[in-house]
C-alpha cells in the first residue's frame, strides 16, 4: 500500500472507532491503515490533541469519504 501517496480521510479519538471505519472500507475493497499520533516512537504528550487517523491511497480518498459518510 505504501507505493502511492497516503492521505488521511478521517480521525478518531479512539483506536476502536478507527478500526471499525477501517473494516467498512476494507469491506468495500479499499485498503486502509490506522495510524495513531504516538506511533513511530514519538511521545504522545508531544501532540496538543491525540488522534487516531485512518489513511488510504490518495486515489481512493474520494471513494473512501463517500463510504464513511454513507454508513456514518
């Protein structure tokens, strides 16, 4: 999945909510990755607001937004 640029399509306060949204996208045939602000060895205190992001390939962003909006 990392062979094309990735973009954030949604952000969540909990990893569980992000994983549910990821499952929706995967069910529609879209690859998606959940990334937390503290991943990669950074200190979570560094961030003013902690978020868990859902990222997809740039070319899939519009379709992913539609899928997430339709299912709320």
